[in-house]
């Protein structure tokens, strides 16, 4: 039976986990006590041999061997190997549980879409959900030892009511070398199609919904089969097991309390019982036993899945849903809060203190704003700073802004960046004729252009006669300056949607 202690740790209190240490069923003590006893006995035997039976020369040799073994334990990455392995096992364990097929969604779809209060309608609904449960029983017999012991043969499945004798004959007449858990799902689809032809399922949308839920149910059965078929690679399990056993084999020899090699040398404290080594064995070997227990949760360990209970629950609930509860509804009446704008369920005396707690409205709801009224006012643009709006086309055809040019990169004290003026001598009017320009900025731009001209004349070319990077940059600037600005007018209202190119004005 699965060991549940959720209620014991519902509230965090002093010594909450400590109370769980005294449980036996499902505990680490029950899993590990045999290996622990073997380790203690072997350690005690080596200690007695070293202390009572070895000569002085033999003790010296054993001391060197023990020191070597103690150093070798540091070469085995126990935490990394075991931690990654147990994490992989736990994720796989929970994924296997979520893959167990539950008929809850399927039974709701059957109850709402397969109609008929007569005997034929009742037979259809009960047969459909029974096929689904039969498929789950067949796959669980293949992966769970508990279910196989409960239903060792197909006669037991027929006797339990999951299958009729005629269905068994059909089932056994279909020869296949593989697991045949999927056959009841095919029966389900054929019976649903027949119910659609008979009008028991009203439309194709309802049939599609029924098929989608069945496919999800069958996919979970398939995942259980594949989890049982494809295990964690054996080499990984062997590596982890060898690492743990070899680690403690070295500890048996290397963690003994030894006498000093030299007569006058001070030795370590002789405690007879290696407490730290025993704790280390308890942690690492216990970690390995946890992985050993949950690597296949369909066995008969204390914490393995209760598959037989799941079968009982699924059959009972699903039959109630599609049969007794079909159109068996309580009357729809006005609820208790019909005339109240805000519904407030009552509290008991034990939970009355919760009404005093305010509702959570957001982490910044109670944040106090700055008491300075000036800082809470909306900010306005300074009249001394001109806002430059760059047209879309001028961004591509005008020269680069001096604020982000290579020459001025890193100069933070040049004032506000402005766009370079478009060339008015090219015969095109300026897109902003009424905009005032800053004379100081214009003079600064012209001064920088003069400096660039002088530096370009004095700059040498690269070896081979090719122009340098700066010359290429200036050439690109000159090319961009010579390109005229283009103004594009919006199309007139008469030309919108016309196919003629003359409809668009340049």
C-alpha cells in the first residue's frame, strides 16, 4: 500500500519531519537495514584482524594499503553520479504515474453525446466504457505484477466482467505476435460509428470529440507499454551500482583506525566505531535504494502504485457516470446568492481569522509615492531642446548624425545631437522650411566637415595603394550627400485602387 504522510506535513511546525523518522513501513530503515548490517559486520571483522591477528610488519603494510584506499575514495564522483541518476529515476517515476489511463474525461463525453434512455442506449454507453476499462486492464496485466496476480488468465478477466465469452473468442481469434491491448479500442471505434449511423450520436462533431478522447486514452495505454519496454540503459544502472559498491569497499579498508607508522609519531583518535563512515553509507547506499525502489513502480514495494485499487475505482466511477447519472440531474433552481451582488460564503469559527486578512491586489498596490509633489507631476519637454523628427526616406539618404559618427564617438560633452541639414543646393526644397536651426550646431557641423577634409588629405593609404578605412568612410559620406532628397506625395482619392501607374503622382 502506498505510504502517504501528506497530512503530517500539512503545517510546518517544530520537529515536523522528525516525527516521520520513527515510521517503519516505507522507511529507509526497512530498505537498507540488511546492507547496513553486512557493512558493519565486515568493518568489525577487518578491525579485529588488524588489531589482534597481524604482526607489526603486517600492520605497517596494511597501514600503507589503507592510506592508499582512503585516497582512492576521492576519485569516485559519488554525488554527481548518484544525484543525476536519482533525478532521472524520479522524473521517470512520476511520468509513469501520469501515464496511467483514467476514464474520467472519456466517460463524461460518452454520457453527454451517446443518447437514449432505452435499453439500447444504456447498452451502448456501458459497452463503450467497458471497452475502455478492458484496454486498461490488459495493459496493466502486462506491466504490473499485482494486476497479473489478480488476473493471471483471460478466464479471470471474463469472470470479473470486463469481457464476455463472445468477446474473448473474437479476441483470441485475432493472431498477433505483439500485445493486443489495443483491440478493445478498435471495438470502441466501430461501436461508436454504428451509434452514429443509428442516430444515437447526433452529429459528426460529437463523434469527433468521442474519438479524440479515446485516442488520448489509448495513447496513455501505449505509453505504459513503452515505459515497461524501454528501460533506463543497463550500463547506466551498472555504473551507478559499481560506483557505490566500490566506494564502500575502499571505505572498509581505508577508514580503519590505524596505529602510527613510527613509534614516536602521534596517531589519529581511535574511536573503534566509524560514525562518519556509517552516516556516509547510510546516505549514499540509501540514495541507491531509493532509485532501486521506484525504478519500476508497478511492483509490490510499499510505495509502488496501487494498480488494483485504480482498476476498481475506474470501473465503478465510469459505470456510474454513463448509466445511473445519464440525464439524472437535480432540478435547476436559484442559488443562495441570487439577490446578492457580492457572494460571500460563510466561515466557521476555526477559519474566522482569515476574514481579517486583506485581499491581495498587487505587489505595488500599497507602495507610497514620493511626498514631493513636483516629482509626481507629468514631465514636459524643455523649450530649449528642439525635437527632431526624421522623415522615413531622409533617414536613408541624408548624412549620418554627427552625434553618432566615428569621429565623435565617445564625446559626451558636445551637447544635444542634431540631424545634419539636407543639402538645399541640389535643387530640392527642404522638407522642413519653417524649422529654425541652431547656429551653433550648424557651425560645429561645418567645422567638423573641414577637419575631416584636412585629415583625409593627410591620411596615407594602406599598403598596395588601396585607400584606407577613413577614405572609404568619407567617400560614402560624399555619395550620400550627393543623393537628392525625394518627396513622395500620397495618392489622390480618385486614384486609390487604380491599376494605372499614372494614378500615382511623383
